[in-house]
């Protein structure tokens, strides 16, 4: 089975809000749009001036797809545009400096693992965060994981499933501050982390 990692970057790297919809009219471009952003296949994509630095950045980091999302990260290496997500502008607006993000309520807020559902990826990532948040619980749960390599059948065992889907989820959720939970992102089932509860 083939897995890939797709970076999630801010829609501020798009020159205007409907640019992905406009790209859909180009039969040479593979794009999947949704209200808050979209997925774009950038491998060998040419002819779009605003995309040139994104294609170069994605190629340099071995990514064939890029996901634009309203809540995605702003990448320091890419141009940023000033526009309102709800407003379609006829022309690309002026670039601006991005203000520093507001401080998160705790260090590990947001994504911990994205783009993979494999236990051999998720269990080590979750344990690494649990080690910082609850060292005693980490010591207890990490004892269930032997010196397993990536192809070990243990990752597909019932023990691994119980450790991942019950023990680790419960332990990390217990570490979440008030008003937050640990789990998958409401808009992306492969994006695991600490998220603010929706009212």
C-alpha cells in the first residue's frame, strides 16, 4: 500500500480566494476544492506564476500534492497575500507581512501526526508527546512496545490496536486542557492532535 505525506499550508499563500476554483477550468491541473481550501497536485505543474515558488518548495521537499487550508500553517519560504477568505478579488492583492500568531493555550496544541493512519507511525508519535505531558503514563504504556521494526507484524496485532485506540487516546485526552480534546481533526481524519472543542 502506498502512503504519502501532504503538507497543509495556509490559504494566505493563494493570491485570491477563488483561485483553486479557477484552476479547475484548466484540464492540465488536478485540483480538489472545498469551502476552506483544497488539494492541488503540483508535480510538474507549470504556467502559473503565483504557483512557481510553491511548486519549487514542494519539489524540494519531495511533495507531489499540497493542501491549502484556511487554518493551515504559514510557510516562511513562500509569498503571502493579503485578502479576506470570504471575498473574491479580481486581481491578486499586495503582499503583506504576516503578524505573529496568537500564542496557543499549551505547547502541544494542534497537529501531532498528519497524513498517515499506520500504527507504526502513530504509536511512536503519540508516545513521544505523552512522554513530555505524563512521563509516568509514558513509562507504563511504552513498555508494551518492543524493539519492533517498521515491518513487524506486531503493528497489526490486537495488542497494538488496543494500545493505540484506547490506551494512548485516553492518556493523551486526559492531558488536554479544559475546552480541548485529543483526537482527529474534524475536517481531516488523518490529522491527529489537540483541538479546541466546538461549541
